C-alpha cells in the first residue's frame, strides 16, 4: 500500500534539479525598466571615468611648476583669470602664475596639473597666495582612475541593482539586454481547497499556497499564470497539467505528491512520461517534494503543506528559475548565527525552520509544524539544523539562509 | 567665502529627519497586488486554523477508547466503514471498533479522536489491527492549534511578504488595505550633466544619479517622476523645484548642496522658506547631504557624487519614505562581520564604505572615493567605520548595513 521512496540529501536534490536548467534567451528593455533583471550582456566601460582630469574640490587650478619654492616664509601669488563650475571648459592655457577658480567636478585647463583647495589659499579679490609647493597631479581626480575604457564591470548573469543602473547610465546604455523571464504556471491541487473569495465550509480550507507562491515569484520579479484549483481527480488534473505545460516554461503544483490515496501527481508524471528527478528528500518539512522534467520543462511538485511548499520553492524552484535567467548567484545567501533558544527535538532529516534572524541571533518563528501558516508570516530566514539525533542548545552556532534578499550566492553549501 | 556649517552626527541626522515624517494614508489593492506593500490594517485570524480537527497523516480515524487494552500480545481489530481525502466530510458517527480511512488534511468524523498512521496498522483488506493504545487526541492536528480566531497576526506597518500573503489568503482577504506609496520626484542638477542618450562632450558626464535613485526607489516598489536635468542656474532651478514640490510628496535633488559658487540649492531653500533640518553630517561620503522640509513635504538634497548620493538615499530618504508608509521597520538591517582587509586611512567622520559582505566577512567593494561609481555596482552592503583616528585591521569586527533586503529593522543603532 505504501510506496517506498528512497530519500536523497538536499544537496544532491539541488544538484539534480540545477543540472537540467537551460537558459531562456534574452530581450531588450529600456534602462529605466532594467532594475531587478539579470544582465544578458557584459557591461563594459565605453570610456574612461572620469572622462577627463577634474577637480575633486572647490579651488584653483594651477600649473604645479608655478608653486615651486612656495613656503610660509615665501608665499606665491596667483592671478585668477577664469571662473567656472562643472560642465564648463576653459578655452586656452594658463600663463605663469595664473589660475582659474573651478568647482568640484570641473575639467582642468589643458595645461593645469594641480588644484589648490580654498582652505589652502589666502584669497584676496582676484588673486590668492599659497604657502606650500604643490606636486604635479596634487588634488586631482585623474582621467580613468575609477574605470578604464574597455574594463569589464559586470558580467552577464549579474543582478541589476541600483549601482549597476548607475553604471549603465554612465556609459550611455539607453537599452539593456536582459534575460527573458520564465513563464511560470501555478496549479494548486486538492479537493479541500476553496478560492480566497469563498466562504469556509466543513472540511475545506482556502488555498493559501497559490497566492503565496505568486508572491514568492513576485519577489523575484516574475509574474505567473494562475490555473484554476484542481480537485483530486486524475483525468481532469492531467488535462490541466498538459495545458499548463504547453503554456509555461515551468509549472509549479502544490499538493498531491505524497503517497496518499488521492495523491495523483505521481500518476500524472507517469502518464506524461516525465522524468522524475527525485520524489523524496531527507529534509523536514517537504520530504515529499518532487521535481520532474518533461520536454525540457520543469514540473515542481511542491507539498500541499504551506511551510513545506514555501521551503520547497526557496530551495529548489528559486535557484532553477534564476539559472534559467543565467544568474550567476542563484542560491539563497547564507550566514551563521547564535541560536537564541534550545531546540530539543531531534530528527534524522535536515530541518529547515522558519526563523527570525536579527543580524546576530536566530530563533524559530513560532509554531513550527509543517502545516503551520503563521510561522511563515513571521520569519525572515530559514534556520538549518542538520539531521541526526543531537539536540541544539541556546548559544550553538547554526546555519541561516536569508529570505527576501535581492542578491544570492554562487554555491550551495548546506 | 566659505560658509561654515556645523556637522551633526548621523544618528542625530536620522532622528531629525524621521521626526518630520507624516503618514500618507491608505488605499485598497487586490490580494494579488499586495506583495511588497505595507499593511495599513491589522491582519487578524477570522477563524481558527485549522478550522476543524484534522489528520496530519494518512491513516485511520478511530475513537481512542476502542484502542484501550491493545498491545502486541493483544491486538485490536477495526473495520473500515469509510474512505475519503481532504475536503470531504464523514456524515454520521463511528460505532465501536469502526474506523474511516482518511488522508492528510481530512476532517475527522465528529466522534473520532485519534489517528492510526498506516505504519502503525496491520492492514488486511477492509480491516486493520493495532498493537498499542492510542491516547485521546493522538496524531491529531487540533482546531485552532496554529492560529486562534481573533488572534492578531500582523500589525499595521508590516511589510507584506509571501508568508503574509498566505495568511491573507487563508482568511479570505480578497482586498487588502495598504499604505499609499509616496509620489517621489527626482531632479538632478548640474550643468555638467548629459542625459543617458547623449554623446559625451568635453567637461560633461552623463547623469547616473537620477537613474540610480529611480532604481533605489524601484527596489522599494516606489515609482518616481523624473524631472528634466537642471543646469546650475538659480531661477530656472527654483521654478523646477517649485513645480516638483506641487506634484510630489517628496523631492530628491542631486548636486548643488555644497558650498561651491554654483551650488544653488541652499539659496533655493531660503527662497522657498524651507526649514533646513541639517546641511552637514559628520559622515564620509555625503557630509554635505541636506534635508529640509516645506509645507509638510521633504526636500532631500543629496550630494552629486554618486556614492554619497547612494548612501544619503539609503540612510535618510529610505527610512523616511518607509515611515511615510507607516512601516514599523524602516531602517537598513544591520549585522556585524569580520573585516577581511586592513583599512589604514583614518577619518574624524564616520565612514560608510560600499562593501561586499559574504555572510561572515566584509571587504570594501573597491576604489572607494566618493565620486567612484564602480564600487556601488559591486557592493551589497555598507561597512560602517566609526569616526576617529584609529585604523581598522583585518580580523576586526565591524558593523555592516545590508542593502537590497526587503525587511529592515525597527531602530537605528549606529
């Protein structure tokens, strides 16, 4: 009666699922829509930055040679022959003991090579005195010191955060080649499921997994196609899966993957001829999480239990979707933290506990059965407790995976 | 010539700027557009969860009293009189030694009070044997054990992450009252600024601050009104600021706030009659960051230097915008990390260094002058080095503020 499944480790499951991800190709978007996308082209400096020698201060541009011999006892006087701010240029050259008054960001006259800051000058009308020598290039921001023309600044696969947007703007990228976003379908299965607008009735609950996954996708900037909730009937569910597989790059189902009498997803994988990558992972919750591939598309069979569903998405679906977009850092960022409480319960499987991380310590987010919705809402992290019989004491150092962070990490190490 | 300004500490500046934030009011959005918004209503459990006693396992629902006396030596036999999955209900009651076969999530018959898991039963056709007693409520998921009707699950001001979306769905919130998003204007000033599409010309650079701030706002889910780049002319710039102040809840300007000859923002604040909250902060970069308020609206005068601009936004503008939306955790999340390099340069002001944080250690993101764009693009954090003459050695523990994290923290402690 009970189908026997062989559990694999989480890292083995991650490896298997990632091995099948193929990239989806690119599209071009205007710069002002590029935030949050994944670069599908290299970002190279198209010119030096700064593009010209400029002043990093408000002051006077001089020829350093004219300062030679200046000291407190032997001051040197300069005549100001021009005055401009950033954006203007000085036509002509400085003569001996001449200077121009320039503001931060302004280009220097072609033969000036040092800047006297206001506080280094004794100003008197149209002239000023200095009491020290200035070295060539003193107080200058040199052409190309930040970035040199041709330099690779961000590789394809980079997440476009505001700093990358600033670089794209600097180099005149009005349009940006970014990874196409996958088309993701969500199909919640279970005769017990009501839609959000429906009143409760005996034995039924509202479908929370569908909207939750839609939000997990929205967090990644990915929209979804929401399919009508399916009851636990094989044929109608199979039809809906077939239709969704036509329309999407990847289909996420919730429920129906366990070994219960009305869990039809395993039969659907068989009918489709999908290749099951795994159907049992040595983790709690979500050990029944099943991933299969068919015609180059993914079927993520997440558990119907909300916490297991949430975690299955974060551990397996999220990195695959990022890899499909070519992202070089597809995994949840990881840190370690001091355990803020004692967790006595032991489990042979690795546990992922919805948790609150405050920057130094971590605690479970509350009632933590896999069917508990409330703890998902309170947590900002997943605490990872390796499988085994030991218990974990307050003060122990534990692994923490951070949720809701825009940039991840490039390797899976749990 | 040089205007003297009195610097205040970063924490004092944060306090001053936050003190003026007023909330903008609420609007209602459909559940599937609620992710990333700030709750403007409390989220309360409208019913118990689970809403009925249910089975957390696939197995048989029994009356526990019928198991009394069961042991390996004295097995008890049950007859299965029904079979259903989650979503169905059993009409009627169990008689003595009767059971129903139910699946995970299914409601129990009204007089059943325990569940025999499949692996605890010897199944034979339509009957099964047990070899142990079952206590009342054994293997049950009890009505209300996750959440009780009336329980406050998320207070107004909570960030709506996917777990909150799951709760909203569970309780039938088809629409959600969320904070209105502020209307934010961006006005980049500087005669040197070219638009992204314009070719470089002598003395000019492309405006990267405007697109960067737009992306920093997009990261918060806030769109912006981008005003035409203004040259360094007082009257035309004043007109544009006046217009923007009419149209926006908050205006962010870049450039023009220092004490240079063409820095007209201080004069504009004076002409508007705006109250300057501060115009000098003991921080690097961005010491000239100026914030003023006028008619209940903010004018953020960020530095024209890209890094200073970026940091000024994250430290001052971001928490104010979040407070205007009623968010209870408006500040950047903070952690500490091991310094991965030696930073010898001392500074009397607190330094915020764009940095790469890998979950345990932190390093500066590279070339780190305040006018460097490249380091913004590489970093995912700000390293905070307190002001003073000491240097910082590899292995020291330093404060780190994390960027691009959806949920912040409720207090500012740096």
